[in-house]
C-alpha cells in the first residue's frame, strides 16, 4: 500500500494533468507567451483584450484601424491611438477585410451573404457596394475599383466598383479559399490561397506561385521597402517576410496571427487574434 507521501504526489500530479487538459480544451496555451523572435527582430505587446482582432490599416496620423471579427452583429471597427481604443462603427457580422482610402473605410463581412461596405469616417454613413459569398481580402486596383476575395472552396477574386454599380466582375475563379490580398501598382494581385498553402500572383490572365509549402497562409501585405509579409493562421503560426527572393521567419509561436500594418518608423504592427492582442515588431537595429 502506498504511503501518504506517494498518495499526495499522485494527487498533485493528477491535479496538474487535469488543469493542463482543461486549459487545452479551452484553447489556452500551456505558457502565457510562447512567441519567439528570430535573430535580428524584437517585439512587444501594445494592447491586450481585443477579442476577434483581425485586419489592420495605418492612418496618416499614425493611428490604427482594426476589425474585430465577431458574429451576429457584434463585429466592430475600432481605432487604436496612443494606448487608447475607440469604437468607430458597430453592427457588423464577422467584419474581416479592411481598407482605408481618404475618408472612407472599406469593410468586408466574412459570412455567406457578406457585405462589402463603404463607411464614411466623417459623416458616419455607410453604403453596401456588393453582397458576396464570404468576402475577405480587399484592396484598390490601379483604376480605383476594388478587388475582393471570397474565402470559399470554389473561391474567386472579384472586381467591385466604388461608384455604387451593383454588378461585380469575376477576375479569377476556381480558387481554393483565397483570403488576404494586396494589389500592386502594375495591376498584379498577390493573394494567399489558404487551403493549398500557397501565395499566388495574378496578372493579365496568368497565375504564378510566389511562395508555397506554407501552413494556412492568411494575410499578405507589401511593406514600403517592397518586401512581402505573410501570416499563417494556425495555433503555432508564423510571421514571414519575403525579401529579395529569400523567405525568412520573423516571429514563430504565434496564435492565429492575422493582419499587418506598417509604421513610418519601420515598425510592423500585427494582430494576434488567438491571444486577443496587438504586437509591434522592430528590427534589432531599430531604436
């Protein structure tokens, strides 16, 4: 028969195992922070307690706008400035993609009958430009129209007109869950095809592979220096940079990293939805 010491040890070991199982079931990491910054990079947490934080855009005054992808009308667009959080607009269903052009925000709702919305920051009025199937990524084409991706198994890239015309035009179809995208000045559209683990480029009827063998690539952005940044939307996700043909890991151990934005000081801002927080990343040689 085991002694009291053995029984106590078994009890506490069993209790610890139960706590670990419960934490895992709740989706909590076993440690509060497992993010690893690769050599040459550093990061810090800027804001916490941002449930559903998804995509980011940087305004000229240095403030950030972000979507909070919450369902059933609970979704929001917020403004983050100097540690403060202000609600800009509410009443959305899973707002995901976000674009800022002048005084207008463009927002996509990632639901089967999701709206592509134009929101006037001055008047607070909004209008529906299109209703699509799981619209997500959004950017402006060189001619001023919008390009939007539909995150579905038979997904598409679509042209949505900002002048209010209801008809949309299919740019490219037959895609496997296209998500984040960015349009280049030369007309090329770079987008993440999440289900195949690839980042693709489309221009003038031709599709090319930019990067492959990724784990659920989600959002893509082009930095001011021309490098391409990519997030992997997984429990052990990475923030990646493609520069001069070389792909490097900047951060690993992220929980569902989403959108990115770039500061005028060279900083990279990242929405880490799985931990409900906003990070800022700098190169080690940055002040």
